[in-house]
């Protein structure tokens, strides 16, 4: 009996050691953050008129349509990078001493739209005018977010164990899903700034 008990204990410990999926807490946090940040973005644009959707505060600023397109491009691009680059290369499991950032700090820094924290986006994330209406954005953005949530819920890859370069240094594939939502909050703030400008159409 004692031998059997020890054998069962060994099997349980071995099984626990090979469980590489995300924890329920991690999945819940990221999927809920996806929902709340998406709701904020959608509520900011769903009732806009064509003039409001395409209003440009100045020659250097994006329209709300362009901001939304940028958000959509980033959403699809980040998920694709996680699936096709970060977690497919075992070399990405390396994290040097002193590297890394907490989830809380990452979210706060990505959301921060202070003037000294603003940077020009990469060419691949530049909008090109493909979203003609808020409804175009809502439909495509909702589908993209659903795909991210489904991946989080179904992947058997430990997303906390693979790392990829970000504006904040190396972050885990799981943290890249948090970047998606913090990025959405950041640009929802930008939408509100456009709506608060002096000549914004009523």
C-alpha cells in the first residue's frame, strides 16, 4: 500500500510539472481586460456621425477613423506575432537577469499618453483609410478581440514562458495580450482628445 501511495504521489507531481497552460486567474484577467477595453473603445465611437468620424483636429493629427484603424491593425498584428513568432521559437524562452516588467507596470506605461510618452507609430501600423464607418470598426474589432480571447482560452502553450521585444523591453507572450488592451485604452484616450478639440463637429 505504501509503495502504491508513493507511486501515485510521484505521478501527480510529474503531471503538475508538465502543466504548461495558463492559470484560470491569468486567463480571466486578460479576457476581462479585453472586454472592458473593447467596450470603452466601442462606446466612444458607435454613435458618431460621418463628420465626427472623419474630423481631423490639425494637419499632424489622426482622425478617429484612423485611430480606430491603427487599433485594429495592432490587434491583429500582435496576435499573429504571438502565434507565429514568439511561441514558435524556443530561443524566446530566455530572459536575462534584470529584465522583465510586472503586469501592473506594463499596463500603466502603455496607457500613459503624457506628451513625453508619445511616439510615432511604425509604418506597418499606419492607417490607410480602410474603415469607412464606426460600424466597420466595431464589426472587425470585435471579431479580432474574440479571436484573441479564444486563443487565450484554448492554447496549451505557457504564454508566460516565451518572450518578445516590445517598446518596454522583453515581455512575455501573455503580457503582449495585456499590451493589446492597454493599447486600446491609450487610443480610446486619444479619441476622447479629438472629441474635446475646439472645432469638433456637434
